[in-house]
C-alpha cells in the first residue's frame, strides 16, 4: 500500500538547496567556458576573503559602477575580478586602472554570483587598508628638487617620466621646497604646474596637454574620487610619506573651459607647532594676548584672509593654555594638525554636522576652552557668543580686513552687539610677510617716497640710512626670501571700545579709538619689522596693499 501522507515542509529545504547548488555549479561551469574562450583566468570567489591592500586600490564608485574588484595583490601584480568584460562601464574602469602604471591589473573572469558576493563585502575589507591610497617618496637617495632660478633639469625630469612617477615627482618637488599648495592648471596649449611657496605662487613647469587625462585620473584614484564626474567640483584626500615625514594631501578639483583644474594642499601630519614667542609678536602685543587667553571666559576672534596664519596663531594659543586641568575641544573644517591632549572634531556637511550643530554638542561636553574653526552664519555666531558668556573661553575666526571690521561683520551675521560686546575680549587681525633671506640679504637707501610713506604710518620712526632689499641665492631658490613671519593688529576690548560696539559704531570709529588707546596697526607692525631688518618694504606693500 502506497503511503500518501504528505512530508513535512521542512523536508523541502534539502531539495531546494540541492537545486540551488546545481544552478550555481552550472553558472560556474559556463563562466569557466567563457573565460577559456576569452583567454582569461577564471576563479570561483564565492566566500573568498579578499586582500584588503588590493581591495582599497579601486575606489568604491568604480567597483559599484564598473563591477570590477581587486581581490589579490602580489607585489605590483593585482588580480582584478570582472563578470562582464563587454560592459561599457567595465571597459571604462579598466582604461582608468591602466593609468596606475605602478601596478599591473590582471583581469580574472568570475560569475555574477561571485561578483554579487564581492560587492557585498567591499566595505568590510576596504577600511582595513586605509593607507593603500598613499604614495611613498624615497628620500634616501638624491632627489631632483626644483631650483626656482634654474628649472631646466626639473622640467626635463617631468616630461620624461611615466604617469605614476610624474605625480610622485611633482609631490617630491613640493615637499622638498616646503610648498603649501600644488596647482595643476589646464590652459589652451599646455598644463601649468605651480607651487605656493611662502604664500606666493611660483611657476614650476609646463606639461603637454596629453598628460592631463592620465594625471587627473591618477589623482582621482588616489583621492577616491569619481572618475566619470568631470563637469562638477570634487574634493578628496590621500596621504604621502616622504622620508620620515607624512602628509595629508587635500585635493580640490574644479571643471574649467580647458579641463579639470587641480589644487592639492599639503598638510604635514607631524607639523611643528609654532609657539606664541615664534609668531613675531611685539612685546606689547604679547602681553595683550597673554591677558586675554588666561581669562576664564569670553570670545577671542582672529581675522584675516585665507592663508594669513590664523590657524597657526590659534594653535599656538591652545598649546600655551593646554594643561591637564583644562578641557579643550575644537571643531574644524578640516582638522589640519593633531593636538595632543585636545579633543578635536571635524564638520561633515553631508551628514548635516556643521559648525553650529557641532558647537551645540560641544557645550554639553563640559569644556573650558572651545575653538570654532570659523563663524560663518548667524546660528554659529549666536551659539559662540552664548557659550563665551556662560563660562567658556571661545576662540574663532572671521574673514575681515582689519580688527575693527570684525564688529560690523558679527552684526551682519545677526549677532546682537549688546550681547557680544560683553563677550568680546580681543580681536586679532594678521597677515604673513616673507622674511628676507639671511644668506643673500642686501640693503639700499630708501628713496624720498618710501621715507614719506614710512613717516605717514609711523610718524616717530627713526629711519636708518639703508633698509633691507631682496636678492637671490640657492638657499632661497632665487626668491630673495626664506620663511614667513606674522604682522599683527590687536584690538583689546576696553570699556570705551565696548561702548562703541554697543552703539553699533562703524568700524573706522572703533579703529580710530583703538589707535588712540595705543593699538598698533597691521601697517605699523609691518613697518617696524622692515626697520628691524626682518622683511622688505616691497614685501610689506604687497601684503597689506597700502
């Protein structure tokens, strides 16, 4: 007699799994046949644990759009999984990866199932190799560092090197010259390379336009940016090691009429922090700063254009007041240098974590001192002022031309002068001037116009018979200058200044009152440094544009 009792549903599972296994085996068999026809290596990578160092070589967007996955690394040989060699996105990805000519990518055909598995584990293995997007520059042997008064040799090296070595050579030159920024700019006829040295852009070399695509792709790969995005701006970062020094490289890409313009900012990870004594402050200004930064609460603002040394000054302040008994928290965009003993956080606009939101969270962390990278909007201004009125010392920056200009700027941002006049302790305006090279420094008698201008700024100045002028030598790479120093304007909030602020007085009235109370202006501090032989009149006029 036939038993017609139905089997439990649970018995179906082994059968379904067996069918699934048959389908998977058939898929792998067909993929292997296709690989043989195409002359490609075949692998079954389902369940495979990829090498993180290989995984991180290919950016996430390329992995997802091109369905390519680097899974194994042996020296410079990288095994690259792909499931559809005819997919246009895959073809494009392979073309871009070929630009990384320090690696040889070997395509390996995998099934669609293997590719789905690999795509699913990308985020698991990629973070384990954060340093894969890094260039190492060998400084043990002789390096071709450009000499600005003779760039022939460096130009020849750039034009004769491979694409990957081209970027390494550009970075080696920049680190060797202590450049703060690298500019790679497409023009109608060529690719222009410039370095920013001591705050001034210098032409370094020109490259053929044929190098543009490969250089841009190489930088995008290193910075994990989207290769197929060419009509909008992108920002990213990668790291380099030059000898014993490590640098964060912040990348900004901007579309232009002749292609993508690239600016790379070099941030030393082991940056030497400048002390307040090394900033170039006069003894009077140093005393003013010391009084303000040791107050238990209040608002200290640092003003000036981008690249005027505001971050350096504020970090010097933090290093001065940093102690085991003081809780310091910073919110920055980005974190430029790591400060030992200081809690640092970085804004992330994509996650709606801006200065205002960060500052709102910071005040709940029981800080004594708060550094806000920049006051950009009314909300941040309000929170910063309120924090400084409730037992916190708050440091921040604004973009204004002089110290007094910070007051109308705060009012423009919606801050109430009746409130922030109580909070303000000090406003620091500053610029950076290049120091004349001590190796080739010369001197010359100032003409009548120069003497008259000096007297108009410092009426009591004793003008020497000669003043420093810049020449040129190998030590300063032919610029006549070596290093920079700050010029400062410190507006201390006295009771009389406070009254002016409360009445929303214009900046020129506040400036005039502060000068009558002994404030040294930017121009006066600069002239004093010229008279002391530290910089030149030409450099001072360039910076302050008097």
